C-alpha cells in the first residue's frame, strides 16, 4: 500500500513482476526439506520460516536458472488439477520478494 500526504492508495508500490524474470533464493536463506516438519523451510541465521506446500513448491523451483514463466509451466504440469496457477505464482513471488526471501534477475 502506498500512502501520500492526502490519500491512502491500495495499490502495490513494488516494481512489477514480469514472467521473464528469474528468481533465486536470496543468499542469506537456505531452502530445505525438513522431514520433522514434513514441509519445506527457509533457514536463516536468526531462525526458520516454515512454508506451506504451495510456497515450498514454488521456492523449490527458484533456482536462478528458470524464469517465472518456466516455473509456472513446471508447476502447471505437476499440478494440472490446480487450473491456471500463473496469478497465484506471481502473487507469491511478490510476497517472497517483499520478504527478501528471493532476488529477481
């Protein structure tokens, strides 16, 4: 949300995310499968972020090689029953970027 002197505007101030961009997990985080938690987690020096299934699947594809479009293709193939996942993936990539979990190239 952006706030100026007169109004609150409920639009994102973050730069737009494009399908050609290539996400990678930020260097100060490590993504790993945690058997005890039965989920993916993001480890960082101060702690851990427990990820839900969707977030874990998306971040597992953020290898610095695949574009967001390619990640979407992989996950659409893996989860065809999910319908069109592109908006959900873009939305999560935005959250992950805002949380500094990923970097976009």
